[in-house]
């Protein structure tokens, strides 16, 4: 496998280069003075020898065969070697800021490329920054390598030129992006003699770039070899960030004279191979989310920003509430009704913190954690009931989450819950989280928040072999090409996908929350109770109060009030993409003179015609392997109880979650500004025997009242709130052994990776294509039509790995035809015409040398497997475009101008962002799974089979604690006739009766609906429990029934379709006033918007919601006091759909209606400045449309209320000098300055409907690079 390739990075390219070069130097330098020879090119090749400055004359990007650019109607830009050299562009991230209608992410880029929704993420861009592009405001263009689709990031060390084809063109690719392609043409060995080049560069941040390129002719005019290598150690402004890029490339060209003579034409074999290895800790383009500022805001909301904050206080989390809306925990029901609600707090993210996961705590500045703790176990093996019987539960435990200060989106939702008039439509995600904007809180410009905890990698092997043959004096040409690419990429890390900086608001430590609300003295008088409550509750109102600790009244948590970063362990994967292609092309040319006299009018009218036939067979294998970096052993989870489903590797109970404290307690400060918090310095890397703090739920006291130390488990006790019905000694945490240390043999991916894979999917796409292209040259080439037809046939196969009983995936898949996508065909056509005014007509036209008009219509499609959320296949997307305009040349062709109007319509496209409904779209399927699980838990409890989860199924106690005891007999009339129980039973019946087996099968939710219905209808709970004993037995928690496919259908993430339209104008100007002076101007106007949602998605969500409007929608998830299925659905799915519906007609994210770039360079060829070149560029972008406000009635988006971000103007400058160091060695040095005069800054990319800026991307300030090039 590719991820097991020998580490090329350990063999620096420069070492190989230095070893290779001496062998060639002596042999090659002798040939440097040879006269240049002229070599004929096949129609499958282009050469930059005819390029003038930044203007290319021919390309393969129109029809895969060499064509003059002036005769191509489709929109194409060719980036010459000179352009790359002058601008210092090495890859997409450097280049695309200069080119027409293109955008690229990164700190030197011109857009974010992460969307503008609430759940904005840069995860994909971190691992594949070269792919974070957009063309014409639509989506990322396909990257191609010698016109084969590729995932390999190109670098100019082995690239001759770059072709950008904008919009769909089925002549090139019938299956592809509607945005077009970005093709890099790799260098080839040539017969024109010796070429050696060594490049050494460095930059402002300490990067060192070394590359070499050497060509040798082994047999004159027949055999040449060429080698190139790259060793690029790139550094960035953010400390800890780096990218190590190692590549070796070799190519051979062989033109056997004997074969050419035998076949009567030119025979050519070409071979190239590249090995690459990139390891990185790429810089983040987004500052961390601001979850710290609200902690400093005044509680009353009359502070600096008129927001209700936390007043710099900390709280008892158990009393504060069980969720971020401030609802109180069930153990306090009837005592406190938290009317105040504290909107500025949130639960610490990650279910594992609350479900038995291990938290690693790092002190500020510490490299290693000072504590590993199983903070809040879901289960309590050893816990007893009032009769002293072990039930593996402690009935009095409050299930609460550690709390933190909230980010803006959470705050808006909570405020809207308190007062619906405030922050209207908050649940639809219209109030975006804010990223930090004050670098004195945390210096996001210069510091990578992750520290050294994050890694990305890209590795590849690429092989291309071709044979071409010309026949009949080049009138017939054939080519066969085999292309193989094995590419692997992945990422690992411990800081969250979207990291935030927050305040630990817990008066008690994460691992002691459950022990803080109980007072062990049952005789505590009322005054003492009031004293203990003073800092948490105002008893006269029931309001929660904050707590500022003092020496007299300390707190358990030494980091209460400290800033921290929280980490996850789920964004770790190894992906591989294998591409294998076989392509055969036949090109034939016929001429009018073949049939008529060459001087006849009809022969001149007919001109010549080029016909191209194409056959290709492409196979793409994509595998994804998800793993955990570290995990506790199965035995550890097994020994600490819980249903089998919660012990599997993918469950949170096996996971590690780091908490990196960035400061000591900040209590007493009144502002976050000026904190100057550091980045994460610690590294989470436990392995082998590890000490872990956990709660031992063993009852240590005698159960015989005659034995000293006896505690009656049935004795009622008082809590901090006074007398509470049902609270007994058996439910008090302080009566158990409590927190102790244990040892686990922790698994670590560095040594146990095969034991840490949690998911595997394999998708194979087999594409067979046939195509035909005709290019006509009528009237001496003045009328040039092009027509292309293509048929693509796709077969999709997929398979998934299998988990063993402990949850470890075997990463083995049997491929079967993807359901619904057995064999899919798609036909596309593209055509265009160019008309030139005859040159003789232009002779007397002042100024102009040539004038042409063009018209083009392009098509392509993406014949790919996609599923709607109900498992039904989605129809193929299709793109149609129109381009038309004119070009003219003047001043002896030194000036060329092209102006085009375009329109690209995408029908049935895929909603962007990976998850069309946002990061919470898994609720579509998981609510069905958890809803069924909740129905089963509730039914088991109703029938006396669930003994440990009364807090889950006893709705009546939760709703009416005064009249219904927590430990009530579920068979009692009092319980069964309670309105809450009656409603619960109706919800259970509705869920079971309407469950859809096909839906459950699609998401691999392991439940037999028919079996459940059979036993339920027979009122046989015990029979059902036995039948489901291996799947969902009594006392299982809701997460024990979940999608085994990670919410995917046949290995694919379900999605929705959308229609998009982009239209605008493009201007391209090339001007060469003299041989020494080159100029280029490009400008564009872009309007891009969504025009409609796919009806399949809309209809399914409507039908699913309609079911939840019935009784089943009342089922409560997680516990008896939690929100209902309907509420979860409204907050996570309906709100996301509403957002999408509101986006129809809006400009797509980060659209800048106007852009322009001017690039120029001047070379002094004689005089005192001979050898000097100077140049620069001016890049301007219009104000960006960030978003929209609400209508006056606050019910929907108002597209007339536009919020704009600032325009951008950037200046780049460069200067170089070249001279001969000796007769055989030329040297050139060049200094490039980017963003001259600019400091690093933030560029807004999203906005809330109230005009508050949300996320902002980091734009780097002025940087410089110096490059030295030696040619010999």
C-alpha cells in the first residue's frame, strides 16, 4: 500500500541530484555550443519555443491535439514558463491569484474556500491545499496531469506550462467539474542537447528550496533522458507550521530510427515517472473560534458589547444545567428552575467527555499531561439499589457535562430560547461563530494553535508511458498511453477540526462534577444548607448565581477560570486513490486539395479537416481508512461496565480527549485583550501502561446491619437543596469507593495502528469512454468550427470493511455493484466556431492586425454514484455553458485582446461541503436509530426489564417529581396511568409501527424492524429482549443502536442536489511593446448563485418531518428531561434546509463581482543595466458579498439587505539579475516581494444576519523570496 511506501523523504532530492549531475556535466557541456536543431512535434505535443513573453500560441487544451489558440472557441488560458518564473509561482496556491476568474485558498490566496455557513471548516484544505480552488465562482476545477485526472499537487520543478480550461468541455473530459480543468504539462526529455539547471531559494520565514533539472542525449536524435528533483523545506509565519516536500522525477524519450523508417513516419516512445512525499503541519487559515470573550461580559448585558456574559465567574456545573440552554439536571428538579439560564455558557464538546472517554489534562506550558481521567462514566459497575442488590448504577448521580464559556452561535440560540424576539431565526444557523479578531488574546498570525499535534501527508507514485506514430506524412497519427497514479493522503491530530479558545467555568474539576451537589450530612440544618447554596443559587428567586472563589471559600478546580483548548481524536484517516488509465487516440487529416485542384475555389473553401477518435478505459479505486490515534483497550472498557455496543473502538468510551490549558485562572481580569495566550505546547501520545483516574463504583460498606460500618442503602438523605424524594444512601456518590487510579495498556497508532482502524470503505469507478472530434478549417482557415461528441459509461462498485467484536475494522472489502448504479451512461456534446476576418481585408484597417469572433457551447457531466437521504439514487449532474465574444490583435500582433461573455448552468449538482446539511446532517439517520433505541429503552423500562436507566425511561418522574417517585414500580397503576407514561407509550407504538426497514438497511442500522413489530404487537417484552440480546439488550444506552456505516450509504455520504448559475464577462490582454517588455491584464465580472434545490431532498425531509409531527416525535433522546426527536430535527435538519432554501438567489460565498490583475516585466538587454529585469503586479478584487440581513418582520433573508466585506488591493514586485559566471555557467538571482507594504490582516468571509462579522481568514503580510538559478 502507498502508506507503506519506503520513505522517500529520507533521501533528500538534492543528494540524488548531486550524485547524478557530475555524470552528465562533462558529456553535456561539450554540446552547449551546438547549433539549435529543429525537431518536429507530433500533434500530441506542444512546445513553448513559439511563446512570446506571457503569450502562448498553441495548446492541447482545446481538443487534446495541438491547436493554435486563436482557433479555439472554448475559454482557455495558457500559463507560460516565463510567467511562472517572473511571478515566482510554484503551484496552484501561488499562481491562481493572478489568472482569469480563478481563486485559491491559503494565506497568500484570494479566497477562503470554506463556505460561509455556521459550521465552517478548513479540514480539507489543510491536507490538500493545492485543491482548494474555484473557477468562475462555481467550484474547484479538476486538476489534471498531462490531461489525465490527478490528485497529485503539481510543482513547477517539472512543469513546462499550465493550461486552464474554464467551464465544461466534454472534448477533454466528459466526466468532470463544471468549473473546468487546471492541467500541468510535465517536462519531457528532448533531443536538442544538454540542459542542466540547479535552483536554490530561500524566503522570509527560513524556507530552503532546492531543485535540479538535467537532460542528456544518449543517442543523437533518438534517445534522451531527463531527471529532476525537488527538496523544499517550507516554513511559514506561524511557528510549528511546516511543509517538507520531496520529489524525484525521471523521463525518457525514444525515437527509434529503424522503426520510424520501417513505418514511414515518426515513431516515439515516452516514459515518465515521479515519486513524491509531502509531510506537513500546515498553517491554519482561520483563527480559533472566539469562545472566551463572552466570559468577560457583564451578566446583565450592559457591558461593552451589550451581551449577557458570565461576569468573569465560575459555576457549579451540576446546578448550572445539563445543556447549553441552562435547563437544570433531573436531580434538582422541583427545586431550582434556572430562570436566568446563563446564555453565555455551553457544554464542553464531545460526547466522550460525558460517556466514559478519557480526558488528558495539560497544565499551561506543559509538554505532558498531569492527569488522565475517565471524567464522567456512563455506567457504574458495582452500584447498588436500596435493597443492596448490584444493579451497576448509582441512581442519584446527576448526569451533567463540564461547562465552558460559549461562542457566539451558542449564545444566540440560548438568547432566542429565553426571548424569541432576540436573535430571530437563531436555530437556522444565521448567527455565525466569530473567530478571534484580537491578536493580543492569541497571536493567530504567528502561532499555530495546534502546536505540534497535527500532521498531514501526501505520497504518490506516478507512471506514464506512451507510444505515438505518424503515418502518411503526418496525415494520420496514432497514440496509445498508459497512465498509473497511486496517491495517498491523510491527516492526524488532537485539536478539534474547528478549534476554539474558551474558559473552564467549572468550580469543580471535570472529573469531580458528579460529587459536588451532594452534602453527606443528613442532619444538616436549614441554615447550613442555605450557606452552602449561597454561591450557586439565590433561593428567593431560584436564579443561578456565579461564584468568585476566595481563600475562605475555595473551589475544587485549580483551573476554574483558565483559558483552554479542547481536542478530539476523530479526524484521523488514511486515504488512497489509485488511478489506472489506458487511452488510444487516432488523428486523421483530410484536405480539400485531396479531392480538388489545390488552386480551386472549392478546395480553398473546404480547407482542411482534422478528425480525432478516442477510446479510453479508466479505473479509479478510492479507499478511506479511519482510525484512532490512541485508545484505551477493550478490556479497560469491558471492566468498567456498559453495554457491549459502548465498548467498541469507535465509541467515545474508548477515546482520548485532550484539554490543553493555556493560562492559569483569569478570575479578576475584566478583559481577554492583552492575554497573549500561547499555542498548545503539549503533545498527547500515551502508549502502553498508562495511569488513568476513574470512578470506582464499588460499594465498600457492609450490607449486614450487624457489622460495624454498615450504611443502610435505603436510608433517605438530604441534598444541598434539602429534602428530596427518593434520594437514598445507595444513590450517593460519597458512599462508594470513589476516584482511584487504574492502569491500562493504551493503544497507540505509532505501534498498534492495525488495532486502531474504526472504518474502511472502498469505491471503484470503472469508466469506458469513446469520443469523436471534428475540427474544420474553411476558407483558408478563416472559419474554424469544432464539434465533439462523447459517451461515457460508468460502473460503480463498493464495499466496506467489517468490525470484529471489539470494533476493530479488518479493512477488507468485497466489491459489489453499487445498488442503483449498475451501469450508467452519459452522452455529451461540445461545439464552437471561430471566425477570422481574412488578413487581406485587414491590411487597410488602421491599428488592427486581426479581428475574430467566437461562439462556444460546452457540456460535461459527473456520472457518479450519489444517494439521497432516503437511499434513493440521485440523477447525474450536468453542466452546460455558453461563451461568445471577440478577439483582436494590433501593433504587429504585439497586442492581443479577448473579451468574452459566459454563462455556465449546473443542473443537479452536488451541494458543497461534504455534508450538504452541515456538520449535523447525521441526525437524518441517527434520529431514526436513536429514536428506535429510545423506544426500546422506554418499553423495556415500562415492562420492568431496564433496571439501571430509570433516569431515561421514567418520564413521569421527570415531569411530575412531586407525585411520581424515581424508583416507582413500573407496573403500578399510578405510573401506567400517568399522562406522561400514556404519551410515552403512544410515541413508542408510533415509532415501531412506522419504522422503515429499507432505511435502516441503507444506513446499516442493525435492527430487524419486522422482529420488533412482531414482539411488540404480541406485548412480549421478554421475548423481544431475548431476540435482541446480541444487538440491543435491556440496560443498553441509546448510542448502542447506531449507523454502522458512519452515516453513509454503500460507502457514500448521502447528499442533496442543487442547481447553480454563473454568468459574467472575462477580459484578457497581452501586450509586448518591445522584445524586452511584457504585460498582461485580465479582468472578470462574476455573478454566481444557486437557483434551486433538488426536489428529492426537499420531499424526503418533508415526509420525515411529517412523521415526527406524530406521536413518535415526542420520544426523548439521551434522558427523560432531554429534547424530543422533533426538537432535535427542527434544530439540526429543518434549520439547515431552511438555510439552503433561503440561499436560493443569493450570491455564492465569497463572490467578488469584479476582479482584475495586471502583470508586467521588463528585461534590460544592453547598456549599464544589461541582465537586469524588474517587474510587478497589481491585483484588485471588488468588495465581497458576505451575506444578507433579515426582512423587516424577521422571518426570512432579505436579498436586498447586503453585507459587504472590504475590497482588496495587493502589489507584488520583483527584480532579478542574470550574467555569465563562465563560458559554460549562467547565473540568475531574483527577489520577489508579495503583498508589498501590507501587514498580516483578517479578511471577513462570513457574517451574521445582524451584520456581526463571523469567520475571518488570515491574509499574510508582505513576504519575500530569493531564488538563484544556475544553468550550464
